[in-house]
C-alpha cells in the first residue's frame, strides 16, 4: 500500500490510500492523538498513529504493512494496514438501500453509497453530508460524494453499481 497525505497543517493531517478494490479510505489525525482507524468495504483495515501497527489485530488471510512518516509538526507516525484479498464483499455488503435503512434505525455507522466508505451518520448529518431519497436517509464521507448522489441517486442505488472511489 502507498500512503497519501491529502492535507496537513500544524495540528491535523488527512492520510489515505488507494485500495486495490477501488475505494480511497482516509482518516483525519489530530496532533497528539493515540490512533485513528478506518475500514474499507473489502475488509482491509487502515490506522494512523505513533504506534498504529501495534493496534491492528491479526486476521487470517490479511497481511500487515507499515509505513512511517513525519507529520507536518515533526511527529514520527506510522500508517499501518491489514491487507487481504481487496475485493468487494458479498453483494449484501453493497446493498445501498439497506445501508441507508441501517443508518436511519440507530446504527452507529452507515455506508456512503457513492464510494463505499464507512460513515458516522450523526457526524455526517452535523456537516450537512446527508440526503433523503424515497424516504431513506443516506450519509456521505464528503461533499463530492453527496453532490454525485444528489445528481443521480438511482445510479448509486442500482444493485449493479459497485462503489469505486
């Protein structure tokens, strides 16, 4: 895996990677934090922090990878992955209709129907990163995915659509 530093300043940075499955998971790390983590729709796991590699739980079929880097404020950090077969899971995991329903019934996370990233519904709603279509709430990782969805929700809700951002 190859780490991409997307944004950075004196107190935070956004780090991500291009997953072989086509998704682009990323996390926002704040100076002094212990750890931030994100899972990909294909089961890969990504973590950033001073001891990120130690936080990953070995999983059969998944190999650890580690990359160290310096944050903009000089702190030495690790980016760590558990990398598996990197393919999208069963179709049920990409049932965007079900993902929207799950988010509206009090589940802690939802799946962005455009890119497949895991999203915290309340956090997304607070940032205006939610839309309602056919009476179901959908949540997004960022404004780009929300705008794409709002332009053509049927495209992203089609069972044949596979998130690929």
